[in-house]
């Protein structure tokens, strides 16, 4: 599971985070002995849509999977 957060300062001027979306990725088996990642679910909450968060999340996932596979 990948989660994207928005960072902001709260009323006490402390840095806080609020989740704005997530993506589920799982490895499924490809015959006979290999696995492949598959995105099975992605959600960006409506107030944060159409602001590039989904694209940045997918880019981060692709980079993570490339470097760790």
C-alpha cells in the first residue's frame, strides 16, 4: 500500500499530515516462477483531484518498483 499525504502547519504551527489518497499494489504470480506487480486500486480524495497528485503517486510507485525489483 502506498499512501500520499499533504503536509501543513496546524493551529499550533506544528507540522501535521493528512492522507489525501492511496494505491494498492500486489505481486501476482506469472507462470512458472516469476511475479509481477499489479496496481489493483487507486484513490485520490475529491478535494485533491486534478492537481497532479495521482500522477506523482504513480511516478513514485514506478520508481520504487524499478529500484526494488
